[in-house]
């Protein structure tokens, strides 16, 4: 934390479900998710430290991280990994963790769980959901 400027390093989470394991769908979904995270949190590219993606095992037609390069974010460190294969968990999911400097307090961060993935963290999205089996 930089107390003089009121700037903190924050982790911003999000997820999106991909309908098909196709390159363009993976890239478009990833861009949509990142754009929503950036817009809702008023982020600037120069304040991004790194972006970490995970995918469910059925998503392998392209690296979600490649979307970052297509967006022109040449110097942002990105990494992809595989989610653990939990029985009965939602398939076709891309998750992201963006590390960024921001002046927002922890409770002001707007995590973005788009579409069906809102089931993962309804508490962060202002929705009630007590059914953990829907993950």
C-alpha cells in the first residue's frame, strides 16, 4: 500500500462461461470479461501488475491470455493454468484474477461474474444463492 497517495494493490476476480471450445469464442469471451472488469473498476493499463487466467479442462482451443495481446496490452504479464477438476462443477469456464493498483478500497472493488458464473460468488454480485453445487 502507498499510504501517501491512497493507492493499494488489489486482486479483482471474474469469470465467464464459454459456449463452445472454439478459439474465437474463447478470445471474445475473455475480452468481454476484461473490458467489463476495467470499465467497472475504472482501471488503467499502466496500473496492471499481472493477469492470471484459469480454465476448466474442456477449454483448450486457445489460451485466454492471448486475448490480452490482441487487446494491445503488450507488456502486461499474463499466465494461464488449468482449474482442478471438481466433480459436477460447471464446464466451459474461464476465470481471471487481475492484480492492479487502484485507489479503491477493498469493498469498492467490483468483481465480475458474467452470465451463469454469477453462481460462483453471488455474495460479491449482490445476489442471494445458497446452492454451492451449482459451481
